[in-house]
């Protein structure tokens, strides 16, 4: 009888843990989709997910490039309009690339790279500009 009682508690704890983990994962996913999730800086590239369709994120990226007085040398879109890229030079003559990927109809991932090895602070400045322009 004692083993049965212990088994019930173990199952109760297991299901409570799983339920709370699921809610936490859902809440984290909702935060990222809303554009409030943290940016991820990996291998010289700063990645941020925005709750915005591709066209809106594209226009916000172009506006940020203009505001920061960056010069574009290349802009392109893939055939299905799932991926777009802006390349050029910062006003300090450093290479930059902003790559946008449509994650879904209303979610776009924006990746920023400065030079070959990246510059986290400058990349943050660009991502902040994009976020600001998305609010307009």
C-alpha cells in the first residue's frame, strides 16, 4: 500500500513538472514571436526574431541602413520571397550584411553581420534600429 502512495506522488510530480515546462516553453516561444525575446549572437552574427511580415521587416531594415548612413552595394530576394539580403559598407567603411528570412507569414528572422568575424555592439545598434522602425 505504501508503494502505491509513493507511485501516485511520483506521477503527480512528473505531470506537474511536464505541465509547467510546457507552459514555460510556450511562454518563451510567444515572447520571441512578439519580438521581445533576446537576440542570439553566434559566430559573429546577431540573430533576432520579429513578429513582423517580411515586407515590413525589409522596409524597417532599409530605413535603418539609411538612418545609420550605411551604403548598400547589393539587395536581393530569392524566388519565393522567403529570403532577402542587404549588403554594403558602414559609414566607417566596414562590410555589413543583413539577411532576412520569413519564418512564417507574420514572423521574420533578421541576421546581422559586420565584417568577417562580426561586431556584436554594431550589430546590436542595427537590430535596435530595425526594432524601432518596426514600431512606426
